[in-house]
C-alpha cells in the first residue's frame, strides 16, 4: 500500500511541476511578467489571470489519477495558489467553477460533493489569506490551508459517503499523497513572489547606482564649466560601462567623453536632429540599431529645470541592443537627480552673481568718484538753478536707497526703471547737452531680477557717449511682443569692439566691464539666452528678452 501511495504522491508532484513549469515560462514572457508584477491591474488583465488558474484547476481534474471512484489531482493547489497571490477575482472563480465542473462530470461519484465543497472553501480561504496575511507569510499559510482543505475533503468523504466501506478505502489510499502534495503550493507562490523580489532588487541596485553617480558628480555641477561637465561625463561613463557619454543644452554639446572625444576638444558642436527631437518632445529616445560613427546603441534622456527641458544626457554603446530596461530605469533616475543638482547649482550661482552684482553696483556707483561727480553737478546747479539742484538731491537719495536696500529676488520692471531714471538724471546733470536719454516704455509689468537694466545704461553712457567727441543719445525701450517683452538700450557712442564681444562670450571680461558680463551670464541662467549685441554704424544696440507670463499682478 505504501508503494502505491508513494507512486500517487509522485504523480501529484509531477502534475504540480507541470503547473509550475507553465507559470515559469509565462513569467519569463515580458507581457505576462509585466501583468504579474503589477500592483493594480486592469479588469482585462485580472480576467486573464483568473482564466489561467481556472484552466489549471479544471485541467487538473482531467489529468487526475482514478482511485476507487475518486481522483488524485492538484485542483486545490491551483485554487489556493492563484487566490493567495492574486486575490478574490482569481481564487473564488477558480474554486467555484472548478468545483462545479468536478461535481457535474461525476454527480453520483463518492467524492463529487466533497470536492465541490472544498474547492469553494479553498477559494474563500485563499481570499482571506490574500487580504489578512503579510506576503512573507503566504507560503506558510498557503501550505497550511492546502492541508486543511485536503483533510476537510477526507472528512467529508467519510461523512457524506453512502458506502462507508468504499469511503474508508478511498481515504486510506489517497489521503496521504493529497495532503503532502499541497507542499507544492509553497513552490508556486514562491515562484511568483520572486518576480517582485527580483524587481525590488533590480530597483534597489539601480537606485544605488544612480545615487553613487549623483554623489560623485555633485561637486562638479557646482563648478558649471566645460571641464567640470567633462568630468561628470567620465564618471557616468565609468559607472555605466558606456563607450561615450555627453551632456548637451538645447543647442550645443557642452561636454563629451569617450570614443571620438578628440572631435569635441576645441569647439562646441550643435546637437543632432535626434537630440533636438528629445529636447522638443521632452521624451527619452532609445535606439538599439543605430549606425552612426561606429555607435549602435544610444539612450537620450532629457534634463529638466523647473519642468522645462534645458538639455540632455546621452549614453552611447558600440554594440547593438545594449540599452535594456535596467539601464533605462537607472538613467531615468539619474537624470532626475542630475536635473535637481543642476537646479540647486543654478540657484547657488544666481545668488552668488546677484551678490556680485550688488557689490559691483555699490562699488561702481556709490564710490567717492561717483559721489564727487554727482555732488559737483549739484553744487553747480545750487547757484544757477536751486530747484533743479533739489531734484537731483532727491534723485541721488532715491538711487542710493534703492541700491542699498533692494533685496527682492524679482521686482516689477517699472521699479527697476525708477532707479534708471534717477541714475540718468544725475548723469545728465554731469554731461549736460552732451547726453540725451529717451525712454520708450510700454505699460508692461514683467517681474525681473534687480540690476539688469541700470548696468547696461551705465555701460552705454560711460563706454559709449562719454568717449565720443560730440553729443550722443541713449534710447531705453521696453516693448511688448507676442510671447515676450524686449528690453533694448541703444546708444550713438563710439561703439563696442570685436575684442570686447569675444571676451563677453568667453567670460573673460575685464573689471571695467564686469557689469555687462554679469548681466549677460545672469540672463543666460534665468532665461536660457543672454544679451543680443549689435554693432551699429554709429554706436551699439544691446537687447534681451523676458517672458511675458512672468508679469506681476
């Protein structure tokens, strides 16, 4: 008898192994794996899983071994496994339908009704375990529930059997293999749970790698120059085992490290059409069949600041099919960290530059020379035009108060223009007929950082008009356009040299032009583009744009 029971036990394990093998193959299919891993499934996806376990449960009836009018099968194993892992919409339908099927194919059989009752019970027990137990306890409670259901089956066979001798013989033959066979429930649950564990492990590795890269690159983002960005690319290349890595803004390649690096040493290069598409759409681009410059795999991920795409991170491989899901997810996390680092770095730089701008303003405008020239002009007017002298004293007081007390990050442009008016009034008193200033201002109210316009007006007067032989004119315009507001300072002075323009672009401006350099860099960091400087036939035109949507209420 023991040999017969052992053979039946092996048969139970064999049929459970078939179910296990089928699940193993399905979980390694990308589509099914995705469905199994999801926490919240669509109704159609839940229905697919429910149909799968209903099939397992009913199919186990057909593959069961007939013993004295009963069937040795793995129906309870299928019901409990599906219900515990996936919940009531799988366990209960599988229990009810497979139980009814078992009852209907052998209504008068000695085990039909007990099998129906225990099948439904198994579905309900599976639901209870799914909701009330922790996932790490699913295996233990699943095996216990399976053994309970099979013991209940044996008890019902004895209680409901019309032929007690036959019922006793059935229980004596099948009880042990059916009860021990429920150990297979643990293997099935563990298989599906390992998918989540594997997903969590991969996610943890990706997060750790992204954080490691972020920690290593943080000091270089604070430097914000090409050499530092190249170092960032080197770190990312080393960590991702890429053949090349680059960082771009929305127009140019800012840094490139790896294969073909020698082509990027001397000058900036325009971004490719594929990169431009990533910038415009804000979506990552993956190509595993690339054939450009010996590269065959490419991942492009947009970098954002304040929700706006300001550049991209590009990872190149010479082998095809190197951009896989793990790299893609890690790179997405890394791009978010890099974007955050860039925002923090930009805020730090803006604060530093604002402090330098304020210091430069105080140093250049409230130094003894400036005060001497202003007071000298006022003292001259005191004798010939006392009223005008009083106005200039008020202008000087307002100008000094603004420069010393203004600490708001953003102000209405009309407030900035008040300071410009005060400054111009003082300079006109100094230069007399040599200086004419025209204000052409639209009634607009964008919010801008302090000390953006006044340094440009000062530059036009000191470096343009003052150096010219005859009288000159400075025109200050604030004009509303469709989506932006244009601020222009135009003078008829000596003009700006090519050398100064080159130094402005390179960031190597001398101290006497530090105000111009500071405004240019702050505009780039705030709005993505700096000063537009045009050399006129007589004089210079400097303009910049601010966003219309930043108008104050």
